[in-house]
C-alpha cells in the first residue's frame, strides 16, 4: 500500500553481525564486548564455585552419598552454566571439557596429593616447620618403602575410617604402582593422578 509506514532503522543484524548505517561497527564492538564480559562473569562464577568446593574438601572424604550428591549438583550447575549445556545433558562430557573432576574424585585427588607430599617431605627430610607435627604419627611412620605401600591403621568406627591416618594410607595403597613412586616430581604426580582419577 502506498500509505504504508516504513520505519527506518539505523542498525541491522545480518548473520549475527550488527551493521550500523555509518558502517562504524560500534554496535557490533559493543555487542562483542558485552558478550565477552558476560562469559568472563560466568567463568568467574565457575572459578568461585570450584574454589568453594575445593576449600578443605579432604574433610568430605567418606561422607554419605546424599551429601556428596548435593555438592556434586552445585558443580554440575556451574559447569552447565559455563558451557551452556542443557539440564538433562550427561554431565561427564561437560566436566571433561572443563577438565573438572567430579567432587568425590576431587576429594580422592586431594587426599592422595596430601599423602604424596607427606611421604616426599619425610623421605627428603624437608619438613616445613609449620607442619612438622602433621605426618610423623599419621602416614610416614607406616611406610613400607620396598612396596610403596603404607600400613593402614586399624579403626573401630566409620568416623575413624574417615580420618587422614586411616583414609590416606588406604587411598594411597589403592593407587597403581607407578603413582606410588615418590621420586617423581609433584607436578608430574598430579598430572598422572588426575588422568588416573578421570578414567576410574
């Protein structure tokens, strides 16, 4: 119709790119920056949540499945948010893409690294003064150096099963032989351990 009103726009979107009438691309730059900062905020959320879940997480060793599931649901929500995954998508591919361990495996990872550090410090006589009390009666007094195993302390309750003196050596003994070598450096140990835990 001749009397139809056509509204002129100063910007148009084509294939996701915003083009303005002067071709300055200022609107596109603004959109990219806005999206970039939004993604950074999402990553910050993921980092914050991961930090909270990792703080003193060795205390979560051996807790009941219901409580562990609640912690895992927080990690899953953060991972889905970062990658834009749907709620019913399988979570393991999402966690692997972010290189994030499930919470229970992350707890096992932390415990194993604490045992490694305790044994390495004892074998190399490099006790930091602030933790000199920590492993002396806990892990290192029970080492069987020829086999790379630790003697697991006898316990009489589920609470004692969760203490570091019992849980640490038990977890250490369940690692493959190539991981129980304290002569490999710490960074290499962590990388090998993470790969092993991921594939469990």
